[in-house]
């Protein structure tokens, strides 16, 4: 993920704040579509797709990285067809019920929002997002904590793997960790990581850390361009919400 | 318990964000106050907070889908964080955990973050701490035994009780928020029937794990647990106002959800307003008549806020509401064009990407 964020492209060079705004605005608008408005919603796929292409990140990366979560998101409306059986349209002799349509709409909404948030993170990275959060006056405690936690996760995982290796070496042929050992295992993990974190933190203090990370001046594209792009994107997103573009295109084709 | 973006309407999401932001603001100001009063400033606490967040984060990675609800079941960790860090720092840590999960693991939506923080952190950190954990720790329970044993028993009791109750409240909020958003077709009762029992089981498991961890910490480094056996020495008085506020918020949420149930059927609302007292409706709901009225008002207020904050009204195509097929079917050919454009974008983008990657860095 960090490797993706470290690349360079048109989207990577935009200021984090404008990217954050576009992502949040897009998600808000996407979610606000009516549950039967499947064709209007479909247009929204173009925004993330365009974003992925402009940032040189293959769309499949997103689906590959999020393959665990995607089914969860798609499971949202799984029961809708059973509760909403009103027939909306018939294709040949097969009637399609409102529940099926609303299920599909929900799934699309979920997937689109995921694609957009993934794009945001993949092109901005945690430091970028934190700097954007600082710009919108998000308290320092939260952003510092965010950055520290993000770093400590790998520390913790390292500690976990050391401990599980130690456990398995002492308990050969045993699958997993026995229930009775969970408390001391987790407790030990907490104490060990706390000690390590404390050590790390003290060394940070010795190097002049006083509760805030100062990121080096970002060598990113001009702010005005980013702002303009975010405004244009917002207008396009709104236009897609207000006008049912597939319907308009349809009427163009039909006449 | 993480909710996806698609589960919430913008209005509900914004309301939950606002509620979470206010709570976070209060937590930060309380922490700052502590910083001035005690020798335990936020700066020293930060690494502990970060480690605990990372730990809870790892614990939450193990989750599974609850079919049909779009939500997941997993450990929450709110009680553990609160017991070790205190409610305010615990709440902030939970915010951080959920933000990282949302951003980097797509667990829970960006827009639903406010609601997720509320469901998982607020109840665990504040309700669980002030109404369950602290009272049990300060009580004279098990005072017949020696101090150490009493402390142990209190920790076990508080962890299990706290986890079960706060997870139930959280699960109920998930149901209430989803239903208020009017997204899923799942009836309110069925939804509750799926979510609550599952989270009862999860709550029990979480309670046991929390108890085990806290006991271990209690045995090895009791100074990390701030509230055990402090009843006599601690000068802090536990405020009645705080309790009342907490109870009011819980009642509001639960009441909002319950009155929603009444209004989920077209004629249910009238039935609940008129002539329900004699039929013992309010007794069924476990609320007396007066407070029931209050809860309905609260729900109505929430609804009106929702209408005001609803960024884009749900029914932008007024005429289509009678014939929903209008919107969905209109423009099959148009949708096909959009699909072609999408495919084109991908092909062209792929072409340029290859070219870009071919270039020397």
C-alpha cells in the first residue's frame, strides 16, 4: 500500500486535502442514490475508473487487495429479494423483482465506495491523509496517534510472530494456541509491546519529538490546480446525481 | 459490527459523525485537563495508547460476516482499552483503530466511520466504563475476601458484564441506524433477531478474553489498571450528572430504535400513538407512557435533523417514486453506452500505464 502511495502520477501529485474532499463527496453522493435507481448509479463507476487509470494503478489491484472485504460489502442486500417481491420489470418471461434491483444497487454502491476509498489511500498514504486532517483542524492528538498506531502495527505483528514461534517450539504438534493460554499470551504481548513502544517513544523524545510530526515540505503539484480539479470533479459528480445520464443517452440513441 | 457505506443514508451518517466528533472533542479536552493536573501527560500516554490501539486493531482483524445484514461480527476491544487507558484515551484510541481499518483494510466505510465509532467505541468506553466498570470496581462486592481476590473477581465480573452489555447496545445501534436510513428490506424485528443473539455470543467470548488479559495485567503490573481497589484512596467523586447524561443518551438511542419499530409499518405509527396505553403496548416495550412519548419525540427530532442534513434528498426524481421501474429501466441502451465508455477508459488507461511503466524512473 505504501509502495503504491509512493509512486508519482497526476493524481498522486494532487494535494491530499483535495483528494480527501473528492473521495468523501463522491461517497456521499453515491450513497444518496435511490435504491431502485440502478441506471443512474451505474454512471458513477466512471469516476473511480478514471481515477485508477490516471494514477496508473490497475483496477484489479483494488479487487485483489480487498478480496476479503468485497464479499462482506456485497452481502449487504442479500436478503432484499426475499422481502421486496414486487415485480418491477419483465425481461422476456422472467420477472425481475424490486428486491433484486435494490440488492444490485446496494452492492454497486458498496463496491464503488470501496473503490474510491482504496484509490484515496493508494494515492495519498497515511502521512498525506494525516496532513489533510491537520489542515481541516483535526486535533493533533488524533493525527499523531494515527501515525504512531500505523507504525506500531508492524511492531506488534513482529512481536506476535516471535511469540507464536516460541509457543509452537515449546508445544510441538499442537494446533493453535490453547484457550487457557490466551490470557497470558495476550497479556504478555501487551506488556512486551508497551515496553518496546515506551523505549521507542523515549528515543523519539531524545531526538526532539514533541508530540507532532513535521512533514518535510511536500513537493507536490500547485494547489490551485488541485483545488480546481476537486471543484470540477464535485460538479461532475453532482451532475451525475441530478441527471440520469444513461436515460439521457438512451433518448439520444432512440431518436 | 463494522457498517459499510451503502448501509447508511447521508443524513444518518452525518448525524453520527457529529455525535462522534462532539464526544471526541470532549475526550480531548478532558485529556488536556488531565495533562495539566497530573504527571501523566498525553505525551507520555501516547505510546501506550498507540500500542493498545494496534493490539485492538489486530484483534478486530478476525471477523466474519453476518449474512444479509452487511455487517461483521468480531471482538471490539473497547472495554479492554478503557480499563487500561481510561475512557477518554480509550475512545480516542478506538477512533484511530477504526480509521486505520476503514482506510487501509476497507473494513467499514469512510462515510460510515462516524456511526462505526459510535457503535463500537462510545458504548464500550463511556457506557461500559461509567455505568458498569467503575461502579463494580468501586463497590464493596466480594469484600469478605482479601483485597487481591476481591479485585480479581470484580475484574472478571466487570469485563464479562461490560462486554456483553456494550456489544448488545452497539449491535442494537447498528440495527437502528440501518433502519433509520431505510436501506435494507430486512424488517426491524428480524434484523434485531439476527444481530443481537450473535453479538451476545461474541460479547461473552470478548468478556472472557478481556477478563483473562486484565487478570494477567493485574497479577503482573497492577499499576496499569487504574481503577481496581481504588475505592478508598481515590478522591475522585463519581458524578451523578455524568451518569444521568449517559443514561439519557442510551435511552435516546434505544428509544429511537423502538419507536422506529412502531413506525416501520404504515399504520403502526397511529397504532402506537393512539390507544396503545390500554393495550399495554408501552409495557411490552419496557417503557412507561411518559418516557415513551419522550423517545418518540427524540426520534422525530432525529428524523427532522436527518431531513435537514440529508445532503441530497433521496427522491430527486419525483415522478419516479410511483413507478420505480421508470428510473431503473430507463436507459438500458444508455447504460450500455456508459459500460462501453468504462471499458474504453480501462483499455486506454492500461495502454498508458504500460507506456508509463516502460519509462525509466
